């Protein structure tokens, strides 16, 4: 059986189904496992070093948990234990030790912390959740792992190609959909880069041009084109190396310009998954002049049609979700960066500069008395900053206030004076101030009538 080498035609040709189950070298997937575990271990140490565990889950009086889960943070000591276990799970993933237990533990614990607070949403946290889910099913511990030493029968140098393509797919998704998301009027006119880059004019070599329109447009359009084209370029052998160099420089520049944590570093190393699956072996053979015998691959082929069918159905379902989810905002009226309807999980990365001010008012239904509520008495400053300009988080806090006053025996209405600015526009109302947010539903999908549409044009700039 012909060994899948990683070309684009091998997964899109007539024999795509056969190629999905062709045996490929496991080496690049092993590197992928080690990179994922190492970056997650690094991220865990950052949470301890910066005091983020207390900041995000212990200090706040209330958290914006994701519905319908509505989890609440565990006690302080338990939250610290959870993050110790996340770090330990990452170490076990690196080593390939008790791999299935480690991956399940990592996914469950990290996802739990993720679901506790919407104010911490970042695309790379969502990517970690997806990867944590996938690595539970990928057989990444079958080589260069402690498990393979303890249980030699699982050791193999080959796995079915669908494992490789699934890893490639999930790394391709942020690139491609990040590029598609850039095809919007504000980005094509240079915003929000025109705002952000003014604060980075000390950037080496090119920073002195960050106040020039030609540089703004060059960076906007080149970023869009790179995101859309990088995956096909990585899949083709002739363009793979220059494409990898370009995307590496792109991530290094982003790590300097923006505060995006582990994301650029993870993506640099994870992008090596697009090289031939035996690239680590090739480097080793060239360095040490080792000759590798040609193996008999028949023993590594999945022969069960039933298993193949199950795998294809599972792959199709997962891929369909990841492809369709980023487009759901197209079915919801309004500017997605303004209304937030369908914004999350759509890879809209660094596409907006949004600020706002929100004031909550409580009105007693019996007495008609109306007074302002200070949000700082309930949630932390960083939560308020993230809530401002986000209608659904404003709605959730209004619901919380209504419930809190109900516990004190008061039946109240909750009104909001909320203004926001998108990409430097003049401020405008984002929530109808005449609507009782404590008494209106939040649509799970679709447009909320109490969100005021964006009507201030981009030409109306505050800068």
C-alpha cells in the first residue's frame, strides 16, 4: 500500500477514503503530543506565577459562567488543586504516561475552568478545549512514550492517516476562518490596526511607519491573504518551507505586538504537523547517517469496514461542526462585532477594538423607587471591563441583579444605560435603556430586540 506522504491531492483525490486509513509514520504526531503537553505545562506555570487562579476564580464575588452549564468555582484550595492536576496531566501527556487517563483528566479539568468565566474568553482557550478533546482519541502514546515501554504490545511506528489529517484540520481551522473573518468592511479599511499600531511605533525597523496608511493597509491585507492561503501552501511540498517561514515570522510579530499569551508559540510548533509525517526521522537519519529499511505496511492497515464507517461518521460530524459554527453569525441580523451574536467560536481574532460604559439601575416594582447599582460591589474591575460593550454579558449581570434582589424579598426591574464604541467610532447606545433586562429572554440563536443596532458610521472617529 502506498504510504501517504502529506500532499493535498492524497486527501482530496478519488481514493480519499482509502487514504484516510492508509498507514503513516507516527513521528510528527508524537512531536505534536509533546508540543501540546509542553505548552500546556508552561501555561499552567503562568497561572501560578501571575496569581491568575485567585484573580479569576477566587476573588470575584460572581462569575459569568457559560450557560447552560452555570458552573460555580470550587473552593480556593480545590481550584489550586485543579490547576496542579492540569499541570500534572500535561506532564503525563508529554511523557505519554497513562495517556488516556491524563488526556481525559486534562480535558475535563481545563474545560471546567474555561466554562466558569466568559470574561476570560480567548480564541486560543477555545482551541485548547478542542485539542484537549481530540487528543483523548488520537493514539499519540504508541511511540516514544512511557506507555509504550510499559506495554510493548501497543508500540507502533504507524497509525491510520486520519489521525494525522484530523490534527492538521484542527490547526488549519484558526488560520482559514481567521482569514475569512477578516473579510469585513472595518478590517478592509484598516481598522482596528490603525488604532492599535499607533501605540507600537517603537517596533523594530517597521514601527516608524505604523502611522502611515500604506503600512496599515499592507498589514491588513497581507494578514488576510496569509491566513486564507497558508494551509494550502503548507500542504504543497514546493511551497511548504517558505510558507512555514512566513507564518513563523507572522506569529513572532504578533507575539511582540499583542498580548496573546501562548497562542503564537503553540501555533509555530503545531504547524510542523503539515510537514511529512516522518520529518523527525528524516532529520535523525541525515544527522546520524542511518539507513531506514522499507517496512511491510500490510500489518498496519485497518481492515474492519464497520470500524472504518464509524470513524468516517465521527470525522464528518466533527468537521461539519467546526466548518459550520464560524458561519452561524451570517444568519443573525446585525454587525457580529457589535451584537456579539455568533462572535464566539468563530475565530474572529484581533478584529475589533471595543470599549464601553455600563450603568445599572434598579427600580422597585411596588414603590417605583429607582436607584443606581455599583457593579464594582459585585464583580471585579476586569470583569466589568470585559462586560462593557457586550450585550449578552450585560443581560446576564442584569439577571443576576434581579435574582440577588429577589433573595432580599424585592421584586425589581433592571434597566441599563450602556454605550459602546466599535473600532474608534463615536459612542452610541448598545442596549435599549427602556427595556427591563430582568424580564426579557436571551435568544439562544437569533437577534435580541433589546440590542440597539450599530448606526454610527466608521467615518465618525474619536481618534
